[in-house]
């Protein structure tokens, strides 16, 4: 399933006063997917068990976009050639 966005690994502080993360040893990495929806930046947590599936979905969308861009370029090129030949 094609998905928008990018997966980012982040280190976190938990906020407990006695925790090791207050002394520089952060928790993580935790993975999040960042994407835009209706012009707003969204963030969603990605479970470790779903990480490869999400990354695969993002890569599938990138491939689809590239294929569309190439097809559009080829169509524009054909139209240009047809106009040059006087057939358009």
C-alpha cells in the first residue's frame, strides 16, 4: 500500500526525575512516520513489528511517483514531436 511521508528514528526523554535520560542516556530509538495531510505536518508512531511494512509502503509510493513523472515526460515529448511534424 503506497504511503506518504518518511520514517524517522528519534530518541526520547521520559520526564521522570530519577531516570537515566535526564543525564544524557535517552530512550529509543522510536520510529515515527512524518507526512503531510491537508497542508499540516502529521506524526504517527510506527511499531517495530510494522517498520518494514511502512518503509515498503513509502518506497512503493516513491516508485509510483517516479513512474508517473517519467510517463508524463514521455507524453509531453510525444506531443512536442507531433507538433513539430505538424500532426497536432
